[in-house]
């Protein structure tokens, strides 16, 4: 039978879990009722189906990684699960590169318990949003944040947007917070990860930009730990 769970702070909400990527989806959003799910041996989400179809049509056996089921991308940071030995984008599982160096053992979402999955699904509250705004303001005020305050000016780096496919900066994140774009903490962390990963990929490791990314990411990790503790 496919994986299901009921979770809502205000009552019951039905979710169904994909057997390939282990992401969870509202039954209503994917058009599956709880009764139908109980009769299913397994469930594969649309994202994984598209990945399978693309692989079949191209006649390739290129290995796919992470819960997003995409080929290896050298521009992104990956973390390996110590249980299943699979590899995941840090941004997809909410882990920053500097944070990973202090993790003795990492367990991916697929290997975590249902209780952990429920925690990941918990939507951000008004209190959470205020906490994230405080974190962002503290980063913007940091002396090493100057390269990341606004989008990169193409006049300063003409080839930047040809090299970096998913640009991100703190002002864009501030705008997203104001519009309540983020539903889960992992989405906020994913955008912050892009800020630092993009910088490290584009700039030499002995450049001031690279060093700013290292320092500011470490600062963010400490702020994030406090935020996570406040949600428990």
C-alpha cells in the first residue's frame, strides 16, 4: 500500500508519499483521495514520472540524484546519506555546505521516520515568518554581506547570468518574505544556499567574494540553529 499520513494543526489533512523521491503531497493537489490511496501498491509523483519519461525517450541511463531526480550538477553542493548512500542537493534537504562539515551522520528524508517527515511538512506560521525576517535583517546588516545585498550587476560581471542559472540575493529573498512566498523552512534555506553556492562557483576561492560567502554562511548557520530550536 502507498505511504499516507494525516497532518494539520487545525484538523486532518491527507497526504500521500511518492515511493521514488519520498516527497509528500496533499491528496487534493494530486487528485487522489485517501480511499483511493489505500488501494494503491505504490505512488509516483508527476515530477518523478517526467524524469522517467525523459530518460526513456532519450534512451540514456544517466544517473539521477536527490529527491528532485536530476543529473549531477557541478555547480551545486551535495550531501550523502550515511544510511542509503544516496546523494542530495543541500538546498533540497535544507543543509548548507558549512553546516554539513559539523554533521557526524546525515540521514536523508527517505530514511527518516514518519515523525520527521511530519516536521518537514509543518507550514511556516506568522511567528516563523517574523523569525525569518529577523534572520534576514541580521544578515543584511553583516559587514560581509555587501556582495549579496542586491542582484549581481551584469555591467560588473558580463558573463554572470550565462554561468549562474539560478541567481539569488538578499533583496530578492526579502521581497519573497514580504509576499509570503515560502511555505516551508527548507524553501527559505534553499534560496539562501543559492546565494552562497553561486558565489563559490563563480568566484575563485582566494577572492574577497568567496571569503564573504564563507563567513556569512557560517553566520547564517548559527542563526538557523537558534531558529530551529525555537520551533520545537
